[in-house]
C-alpha cells in the first residue's frame, strides 16, 4: 500500500476556522486521488441531490425529512424543488433521490411541467452518469394513481439513468412506504464504489433551490400524528332554505396554542366515522366492539375505536377487496381481483364501502385481527382556509360543501363533511393541523392586482385573501369570479362581499349562477364576456388565482384563459401557451384545485 502525505493548513495561517476546515477537506480530497491504492472508507459519504415535485407541500416535507436522514448517515444532501430546475443540472449529478407528487388528472405539479417537457426532448443527453431512485406520491382513489411519478421514472430509465432502488408508489398515508423507501436507498448508498472523494460538506450546503419555505418548519409542531384539539366557536349554514346544496362555515379557536397559518394554507382535520355505520359493521361481523386489536400508529386499541377513528370504512380500495377476496373465497371477488379485470373492479368499488363488502360477501368466522390489516388508515381531510390571520386573529375558518348521495339503496356521504353537518356542535373540539401551501399566497407587492376565480367552495381562500389584503392595507385591485347554482340561496358570503364591492376594496365581482336562467352560465363564460378587460389586467401585471374542482372547472378555466390571450392578444396557439408558461414562471398563475 502506498501512503500519500496530505498537507494541512497551519493554525497560524490567515484563515478563520470555517475556511481552514474547507481548505483541509479540499486538500484531503485532492491528494487522496493521487494514491495508487486507497482503502474503502469506513463510512461512505456522497453528495446526493434531493429533488421534489410538490403541489400541496407533502413532497417538500418528505424531501426535507429525507435530507436530514442523509445528513445523519454522513452524506451531503443538496435539496431543491423541480420548479425552475433543469435537465442539465440533473445530468451533472451522480446521485439523485426524487419525490414526485401527481396533481390534478395525473399531471405534474404546478411549475414542474417545464422541467419534464425539457427532459422529454429527444436530443437531450443521456444520463448514464446518474444513479437515482424515486418515490411517487398519489391517491389510489383517483384513476391516474402516481402517474407523474411513474412517467418520470420511465423517462429517467429511457435516458440511461441507473435505478439503484425500485420506484415506490405511495398512497396518501405515506409513513410506512416513505420509511421503507428511505431504508432501501440508504442501504445502497452505504455500499463502497470506485469514485472520487466527495467534496467537503460546506461545498454543497443544505439549501432549497427556490422556495418560500420558512413557513413549513414553523407549522411543524402540530401534525396529523400530533394534532391540535381546537374548539369549534362557530358553525353555520351558508345556503338559504330551499337550496339544493349544503355548505357550512366552520370557525375554530387557535389563539394561545402556537398554531399559525398564512392566507392560502389548508387546514387538515382528522375525522371520525359515523357511529351508526360502525355499529352496523360490528353487527355484520358479530362483534361487540370491545375486542382488542392493533392499529397502525394507534397501537393497541379496541375494534370500536379502530373503526371510529383510525380506519377507512366508507370507501373501498383495490387492495382491500383483493385481501377480502382471498379470505372469503368469493368467486365473484376473486374474479374481480384478477389483473385483467381492473376496470370492472374500479366500477365495483366506486360507490361501495366496507359494509357492502361484508353484507354482499359475508364471512361467518372473520376475526377482528384479520379485518383490521385489510383496511387503509383513515386519512385527514384538507380544506382551503377561508380566513385571514390578520383579520381573524386567533381563529381558523373553513368553508365545507356537505357531500351526500344514495347508492345501492343506502344513504351515504363524505366522512368529514357529514361529521361537520350532523355530529359537530359549537364547543366541540376537533383535531386539526396546518398544511402549508407555499405556492398559493397573495402577491408580495401590495400594489399588484389579483384576478380570483373560485366557484362554489372554491371561494374559500379568496375570502381569506380579500380580508388579509384589507387588513394589511394593500391597494392592489381585486377582481373575483364566483359561481353557484342560485343567487337567492347559494350566494356564499354575499354579506361580506357586497360591502367590499361598495367601498372599492373588491374592484369587480362577476357572478355566474347556473340555474338562474334557461341556459347554464359558468365562471368561464363570465371570463369570456369580460375578455378585453381581463386581457388588460393581465397586461398590466395582474396575477391569476384559480381554486376548486380539478376535473372540469379548472380545465375549462385554463382553456378560457388561453383563448382570451390568443384572441385579445392576437397570438397563435403556441404563443398563447408561451404566455401562460411565462405567467407561471413569473409566479402570476396559481391553482389550488382538487
């Protein structure tokens, strides 16, 4: 073995401690490369790019956890969002770990699409130098589960990147899958390979590529696993008698708790299932509810508590049906569970819950300990916050549409919305936490104009925005598009909007009440009616905000926006698309859709 002398910076040299440490590390790395034989270090240390594509903040939060895990293992993480990131930067990396959320109808999160489109350019250089692994986030109740993560993984492989650990697809409950994925990638990174010594840690500090991320850490004290019990101080119906819809305004007290939020964030609520449904399930499996079970996260508890607070029972998943089919040996369920019958299985689970499965395919000797692992964890429900921390100090408000429907001769509804409507009263305490939404905030420039498009409960964040700007004294113009069924029964927050319109804080209010005339009218129709003014606001620097339904409304609004740009700006289809891309890149087009 050849020993190489490695010089060091003397204590008397004119450098401070940090500079001396950097130089000593640099010299050690430089001279270690000159050795003809170098023993494998006891602790492998690598620079690892930690890249995230986040919409609501979940992927970013997990990326920060991952960065801490890497740092604890002796690696040098370089944290960055994929918004504004370039394929060239990725090609320069040797190790990258990616966490990618799927947004809307199987798409990339807002702002990440340009990166993906550049990656898909045919002449883009190969990525043979890159070793990577990817965690895909999604919701299995949607048709295109984790599609963006899957597409990104496939593209990286096609460009020659080396997958060091198989992609993991995570449902909304990320805890177990995230931990398993991290364990796998850390195991690989610990293996010695022939490569140059890593640069000192100070060369690649843990800093975000670009974000307004300070709010994430400040809200971390209360989480889904450690929620705040907040008292309900107001609960009232927003629709007037005779409406075909039910919308609830909910206010919770948070003063003195340390829980903070910003206008545009979301409030997470941990719901409870309906007592009568739990009782029916217990009757179907011949249990009294006192049976001892072990539940993920909750640990040892009773079956009744597990069904009430910890397990999803109102909706079925493919995994639940598959496991139940194996236990019940139902010929119909076993047939549905076959891979080639996926479409039929989706149709079966679409409007059924656990009680349907138990009654339609009974198992007489089903044990609680068998049933509990079949059911997914009951996940929090997120609601766009409809209050302003400046105007509604000490409170957080939510605007909730109550979901009720009938299927298979059974009355059903949304777990959390029906809880608010039927089972929550003023003074009750609800377990909540804040989910930051760093990409949906009022303009930093107090003079900048805002165009807000929010039909139905999509008005929620815009109520908060308007109150926040008023409380802060912002002088920028505000234009709101709001739509619902009937102006008489469904004009949400009219008592607050009218005074704002009268005093000029709300510069313009355009409403679309679809059932007030023979031909249905929607917010996108009002946009077109006001196309010249809309274009003038855009050209004057206004930011556009959209909140509400992702599957139809948000798509129609986006198409209308592009049409207005094309027609009013005398642009081609391609030029209109470039204009929208410029709005996004300049932080002037924001969408909070679900």
